[in-house]
C-alpha cells in the first residue's frame, strides 16, 4: 500500500543548505526558500500558498482556481477571520459559499482575477440568472458584489492582486423590486375563518392551521412559533409570549427573537381552540415538547423546519387558488402590522410586533384602512373648526 502524498514537501536545493518546497496540487512547480530547516520551509509555504500560486499563475490566474474554496472550513481567509475573533454563524459561511458556487463562479470563474475590471463584473452579474432562468434580484446582485469585494480585499492583503475592481461599481438600488404587501381583507378572511373546522380545512391539517394562525394573530416571524413548546404558552389565559426563535440554518438551536424583543402574543379564540385540538392530536404534548413537530414513525422530536413551513404555505396557496399571488408567510406579519394600525397606536404595534425600525414602511392597502387610521385626525380637525 503506497504512502499518502504530503501536502507540502521540502527538498534540499542542490549545492546549497537551503530548501525548496513542492505542493501536492502542483508537483511540477518548485519554490525556492531561504530556509535551512525543512519544517520552517514547509510552514512558510503553507502560510504563503495563495500568494505563491498567484505569482506562478500570473498570466492565467482564474477566479475559479483562486476562489472556489474561499469560504470552506480551513481556508486561509476563514482561518484568519476566526483567529481574529470575527463572529459569524456557520450558516453565514454556507450562504457565502452557495452564492459563490451558484452565481459568482459561473459568471466569473474563467476570468483572470488579476486583470478583471469592474465593468466586466457588473456585466457578468447582470447576465446571471436563477435556476429557472429569471434575472437575479437587485438585492442578490448586491450580495454578490459584497462577496466578490470581500474576496478581493483578502487577495490584496496577501499580495495576490493589486486592486479591488468592485470599488468602481455602482451598487444596485436596495429597494425591493417586489415589495411585500398586506393580504386583502377578503382573502385574509377566507384564509383565517372564525369556524375551526373551516380553518383546518383551508390549511389541510390542524397543526398548520394553528401554526399560521399564530403568525396571523401576532405578527410573528417564521422562527418564533417554531421555537414554542407547550410549556411556553398559556391556553387558559389565551396568551402566547414570543421570547425566542429557532436560529436560521439550524434545526433546533434556540436564540432570542430578532432585535431581542420580547413580544406578547394575543391569539384569537379560534386559534386557541385549534391549538387545543392540536395538543390532543399530536404525539408530543408534554410541557417540554415542541408544539409544532410531527413524525411518520413517532421518533422525531425536533420542531418543523423552516423549509417545511415554506413548503406547506406554498402548497396550501396552490390548493386554494392563490398560486399566482407571490405571498410568503412573512405577508401574514405585514398584514398584522398594516391592519393593526387601524385600531392600535404605533407604540402598541411596536410592542406586539417587536419592530422598532420599519414600522413606517408598512403602508395602507385600501381606502378603508386609510379612513379608519385618519378618523382620529378628523376628530381633532372638527374640534378646531368648531
């Protein structure tokens, strides 16, 4: 059985007491060093690998060869980030790598990273499409530019390239091209009827009827009802404290809510009733059990995944004739905040929704909402006018 190849080998340079190094990836390349200790030479080679490869490949330095492993565990950039105390969750590295693999490398992979111009990057990003052939959203294009710029900053620090072409690119407008809105009143009434049986029929199961009713009644984000356990809620007082969420990219890691806001949730009586029914149906009904979990074999004890939430919502919309609306579960939150402004003060909304930064961005969807919101102002005007 042959011995595995060393990642880096050191050889004495003929006629000297100094070593040269050879990398397993490119055994045809030799790099002379000034070191007389083989281990020191190999450590130097490991530290300067990217720069050495870049210098050797100066004329054919492809973006792909330089960047395809940029965000993977153990890469020089990631090792530097972690040793410098930069805190990123693992999911963020995965997001960076996925965008690199899906959008950036197909667009720029064969181009020379050392001579790439900003206008070439922007043209390539503009021509990039999603898997189903649609152009990338502006926000996605900006994220691509952010990732590319991050890579170039590292390469500059390592002496691989001399400039960052992204700095010459005008960023895309951050305003959403398809902004979220509020679900129309009549549609919302159909989705969340007062009758429990009709509610369960619409959502296809007791569990999903309860899950999405909580989102509709409280303005919760997806991860917040996923993090609920039976011991967290008070069915007798009809109260659901929203104090935690499942961390993005994890199956059951609990964190605080977004912006660390603790929010009182006041569900409708219909939602309370459907929650009671779900508690009777589910195999997991102890105080320490997740509320929203299910299993085909009775062994799963993790909350439903975010992917399952999105899939269930999409399937229900398709089954009920709403497949062309472009709604996501987040529209339930937006609807709660938008219609809530008719009867609640901004302070009430901020307390219940936990959103202290974007409340002014939740618009009115129809004349009725605007009328109700403006009645208080009318009273003041009438009083002034006598």
